[in-house]
């Protein structure tokens, strides 16, 4: 196999991994069943985003982000697995938040 073939296979496996993580995160969210959380800043319902397999809450008006216990650690762990030469985990996180 050529180097390009290995890279393509690796990328496909990574993509599948993150799709599975997103699916599991959405299933956990459905299991909670508590409905939309309200922003502590505006009182509006917050939107939920899946980033690196972790569901986070974001206020659409203020842009504030809320993480539950352990979610930051999960995001850090996933972002280091994802890698990205020259890109910090924070840059990846922010790109994920605002590229939607």
C-alpha cells in the first residue's frame, strides 16, 4: 500500500470514530430527557452542539458556553487524539463552535 492509501484509510477511520462519538453523545443527551436548558445570562433556551463527541450548551444570543462536569477533559482528550499540526485544542474547539 502506498503512503496516500494509508493516510486515506487513517482519515476514514478517524471520521468514523468521531461520527460514532457524536452519535453516542446525542444518545446520552436523549437519555437525559430534561429538555433545553436555559441560559443563565439571557434566560433563553440554549442550543446544543456536539464537539469532539461532547454535547455542550451555547446561548445563541450571548455566545456563552456551558460545560458539564468532565466535558472539558473529554474535549481535551478527543482533540489531542485528533491532532492537527500547529493547531491548539482551543483553536480546534473554537473552530467547532463557530463553524456551525
